[in-house]
């Protein structure tokens, strides 16, 4: 089902990530970790659908999306989204997605792959059920970390930021590879939630399998 919704607010939360809050249709529901397809309500763009993850919670009076903008792709949907302002319209579709919380464990995210975890972690934080969860969040530079302050405020030392392309980073500069996971994961029987570029997800899932993680305990978008 398609519904036209207005943009309530739009602001940058990093140099290239913009957070949109949209009008929420009556009765619209989703679970933390789910996504939808959005398109710009304009004749030239309404058929160009892109998937985006909800970063708001189900009880919020608005729908929120935290979207990485790719300005080098002028024909891309995110570049078009970057030009929109409050009052502009988007086309919203039904919620879908395979990433859902199944129990305490390790969240492993690369770049914009953090977005399905934002709603899950916010929901757990509201319920005071964050204990036993740890986040490994990889980015190229310090300035690329999405919602760093909020993640640290929720998880404290259990939010571990890793930086791959900045030698003078204030954060950990290791890669999330087999050596890292062997060093940092104390229990491979816990759940693992993995989201990021396809190559990263495939590599990490393979490593986890080799280290003894149960395939049914590894949650990612298939």
C-alpha cells in the first residue's frame, strides 16, 4: 500500500547523513529493525523506490529515517532527498525486514548499517533491557560515526567505535576481522546482529560460523 506523507523536519546529524521525520499515517505499524521503501512524490521520482530503515519507535508520533546522502550520484534517490525541506512529500509503503531482536548479543555494524540497530537499541534502552548487549561500529573516519553521542549515552563502554581510514582517530583502528572477534567476543553462543555493506556482512558471517556461532543466532538482512 502506498501513502503520501509530509516531511515534518530534516536535519543533518553528520556531514553526509540526514535525519528526516515524517507524518505518521493513522494505524501505521512496524517493529524495531524493519524498513520500508520510500520515493519522492514527484512525477520524475515517484517510481524510484529505495529501502530505508525506521529509526523511530512504534509509539513515536512521527516516522523517522536516518539516511546517508550520496551527493556524487546526481541521479540517486538520496541526493534528491537531500534537497527536500519540511512540507515536501514522500511516498511511504508497508514495513518489511528480517532484522529483529532475539536476545542479548553483539551488534556489528558498518557505516549506514547502523540504522536498523538504532531503533532496536532505543527500544531496549526505553525498556531498560540493554544489559548484555555490545556494539561494534565500524566507519572510515571519526566524523562518519552516526549518532555517536546517543549510542555512547545508551551503551557506555559497550559501544565500541572502530575507524578504518583515519590514522589519528581517537577511536580503535582495528578491523572487524577474525582476530578482532576472537579478542573481543567472550561468548559465541550469544546472538549476533550484522548489518553493513554486502561484502562485510558476508565476510563477518563466515568468520562467525568458523568461530562456532550458531547460524540461527546470526541475524542479518537476507
